[in-house]
C-alpha cells in the first residue's frame, strides 16, 4: 500500500467523521416526538402558588427545600426574605412528615394559615383534599375534619372573625371551631341529588362555579347554593380495563333540551342551624343562579339568568327584613355574557362582581353599546356609568383602586393583550402600562393595593415568563420564571418564521390569521398546509402566543401551519362579530373558515392537493364539518374529542349559543357534523377518550355508525379511560401526538 492510498484513505475517514459530526449537529437542530414528549430536554419552569399579604406590600410563596415545603415571605418592594412557615412548622404531629402544601390562604388578620394538601380530582380540578391550619398565636398545626375520609373536604375558608373554618364534605356544609375543635353540620340533606355548598358538573363546566358557600362579615351566617339534581339524566361511562368485569361510572349530565337542576339560595344561621330560603320574585324552576356575594353586613347580591341566558337580573336580598329588590338587569337578543373578568378566559373565571368606590359600586362588563366595556353600577340606585368609553373591547378587568381602573385591552392588534390604566373621574384617558418590549399576550394578577402585580408574558417567539412588577411604572422587581435554559435550548433549534396576516373572504369578512412557515422557506416552492381550528365562542387561536414545540417540529418537516379566527370567536372585534354565531354554530363558523381557506389556497406557495385540518373539542367539530361540507378544500382531517351531534352536549353551553331545541331544533341539526357524514371524501382520523365526561364518547360511536351506513372509510383511535384532555395514563400524550404526526406524514406528506 503506497503513501498516496494511505493519505486518500485517511482523508476519506476524516470526511466521513466530519459528515457524521455535521449530521449529529443537524439532528440536534431538529425536533422529534421523543425529544418533545418523552425526554425532559425541553422542560419549562412552573409557577408556585403565590399569595398577597399586607395588602400586597408582601407576598408568600411555596418553596421546596432540602427539608420539604416551606412558605417564604418576601417584601414586594425590596425582595427582603423571611420565613413565613418553616418545614418544621409544617410537620404532621402524628407522622412527623412535612405536609406537601398545594395551596394556602390566610385569615383576614393573617394570624392563621389554611393549608390545602393531598388533593384529588373533581371534574376538571383537584378541589377535594385535606386541610390543615397553622395558628401563629399558639404555634400549633392541626388538621380540620380529621374524622372524615381523607381527601374529602372542599373549599375550606376562614370566617371573618377567625373563629371558624367552613367547608363542604359529602354535599353538606360544615363549620369547625378552632378553640374546641367542635364540628357542626349546618346542612343535613346533602346527597348525590341534593347538592349543598358546591355544584353539579354543568355549573362548574359552563359557569366556572365550584365553591358554593359564602361567609358574611360578622361570621354568624353563611349563604349557600342548593341544587336539586334529582331530575337530571345520568350518563354512564364504562371502564373496561381496570377489572375483569366492566365498571359503570355514572355522571349527572343535563343534555341540551333538558331542564337545569333546580337551584335556590339558603342563608343558614350558624348558631341555630336554621336555613332561610331566598324567595326570588317570579323565579322559574329553570332559572340559573351563577353567582351570589355579600355586598354588606346584611345584604346579598344574587345574579339570576333565565333559561335562554339572554336576561340577567341582579337582586339584592336583605337578610334582616327578608325582603328582595331589583337592582339591575340586562337583556340581549342573543345571550348575556356573564364571564368575569375575561371574555378570553375559556369560561373558568369567577362570576362575582368587583366592588369599587369603597363598596358603593359594582363593576360590570357588558356589551350594550356594541363593544365590551366596564360600567359602574351604583348599589343604591342601580344607575350605571361607563368607565371605558371608545370603539374598542375591554378583554378583562384587573383591579380598581381610588386612583382608577386597571384593565386588559388591545385596540390596535386583536392578537395581543396589554394592561391599561384609566384614572378615576376622568374621560377616555386610558394609558397603556405594559412596555413595548412585551409585545404579545400579557396577563396580570394585581395586588389589592394596586401597587404590585405578577406579570406573565408570552409571544409567538417567546415562551412563558413571569415576574413581579411595580405599578404603574412596570419596573421588574423580581423574575420568577425566566425559562432561560428553555430559551437556550430553543436557540439551538432550526426555528421557523412566523407571520400574522388577514384575508377577506368572498363575502367581505376579514379574518385574522397566524402562519408558521417551513424552515428555509422558498416562495417558489409549494408546501403542504395544516389548518388548526377551533371556531366557537370559547377560544381564539390566532394569538401572538408561543407556537409550541409540535408546531415547530412540523415546520421543520416542511409544513405550513395556519390558525384563523372566524366570526363567533372571542376576538376583540366588537359584539356583532362575537354574537353573529347565535343559533349558527357549525354553520357560520364553518363557512367563514372554508372561505378564508380558499383565499389562503390562492397563495402560490400552497399546494392545494396537500391540505389538512385538525382541532380539539369544538375544533374537532369544526374539523368534521370542514371535512364533510368542503371536501374540495380539505383532503385530510384529524378530529379530537369532537361534538358530532349537538343534541348530545350539555344544556348550559349549547342553549346559550343555540337556543332551545324545543324551539329551533333545525338549527342544531344543521350545525351538527353527523348530518354531513355522507359527504366524506378525504382521509379522516377520529380520536376520542372513553372517559370523556365533557364531550361524551357516544359522539364518536354515533358518527361511526353514520359513516359505516354510508360506507365511508376512516381511521379511529380510542383511548380507554381518558378524559377530554386525553392525558391520563403512561405515555398517552406521546402516543397521541405520534399518531397525529404519522397520520399527517402518510396522508399529507411534506416535500422530500
């Protein structure tokens, strides 16, 4: 072997090594399903529970140390640190183990801490658990309701005089006295049909109601909800996998068209245990009561909605005189939106009214002038005053002080959200507080004194971050979550370009959208497109928020990903935009999406033969409607947890936006994907969880029957015992996104 051959061999070896190194470096710049959903490579930081104390001049946070959980107190201005509850103070006197604190609240005088632990899930949230109280005066940690089954107490809270804690256990309301440990049962008729102090499935899901009782200021009375669900139909889910014989899981679930649970408000005297029931004038059995609150020592504000949810009434009940008076009412031709404080909060927001002007006014967001604005309602007269005039929507209220009102809005860019402040007793002089460096979606939790806030931010290029800021200067005082490691990991990837756009449909409707472009985008090439849809009143998808790793991975593989918001979605485009969907879910939103997609497909770099669409829940329904009604546009679809037949969904949501099927059943049928199943032409993947207590698995089976009847071929993935989020069980999320990715690659392949 001569020297030349040796040299050539060595150079070839070096070349192979360089190529291998380059390939390895390229591989690191590309995402995979396993890197996203199986490894911990891209883990993000999470927020711990934070509670304001001293009116916001300090805050307390749960921190994990070597000895277990500790509650640490920080001065909001200086960040000076001190121990609030040490690990030794959180030690169970019996087991000597440190209690893992999940959440906590303080008594009004901050002499006691109520600790929540050992939680278990009720519907969507972990609202059952164990409660402990640490008393700073006696330095004693004691468990509440120790006689009850572990993890069975709900919504424990201090009385105003700090002598008692009230809680719900087994559908009844109890109080427990600190000094003696005496437990008193205030309601005795609670069971699965008679529900005291909490709510049935549909009240929680659609009104955000979970905690169903309220202490008065003098701590001698409790106002509480009682629901009679005895007339509610029971839906049975089947667990086929956890035992040899199936287990039946019954859920009280009122389908659309069925009457709501009977609802009334009781005032119980904690000494006598006697309940006085509030009599609402001309109240019908099918009315809703989504909120109550004490507005003075002896007066309760009661919010009442009629069955159609287009007439909202505020009643003031005087406990002393047992009299009731009308304070305020709203009527709409469509529906009255009671979600407070945020129209973009997916419904799970409190419905209590914000009190202002030293308790003399209530703040209400309403759309009576065509825009969503904040009004002050005088508690004595019911007279209203517009606080946020102008041709723009307020997204949410944040805080009201003597200096003015903080609220969220984005008058110039509907894909974003910013904090604004309006000074008291002045006209339209709103001032943006969020600095320009935080373009995107911003959220705030403002301290009671209005001087500090927890500020979170995300944008299409920036993942979640959180910080403590002073107001109104917005100076960062402490960074809670910077996600610096996560950001550095993102910086090592091939990242796509992201653009916001709008199209005007042939009907003259302007639709806003967000487009994620493939890596190394070339406008002279044609690319496959994946439309992500939702399209109903509880979600906006074309937002300036972080696009997520799965979308980045698809862009790396050569896909264009597009989100667009049709009429009926909670975009800040005015009341007419949002409420035009009334009685037209499945019709107007489907048409808007399809016509907007037709405009997108006119772009030269879009391949019209490689078009896919996917969505979850309402987005799954939209996916089905688009696939069935517009097969000329959409060739491949992936529908997750879809409502295939509108008459299977719950009464509060479906009747709010569609009316009552007894009056206009044809609208429900016209908007239901199942009635267009015979028009399927493309590739369809149906995905559903059998334990979905929200959109029942029966939707999938009813649609399957219809597709079979018309000899339409499709693909199906059923996840046993998974709920609406399809996340329970080992490896579920990884498997789900592997299914969708592989289906997309097979039926809507990228450029090779």
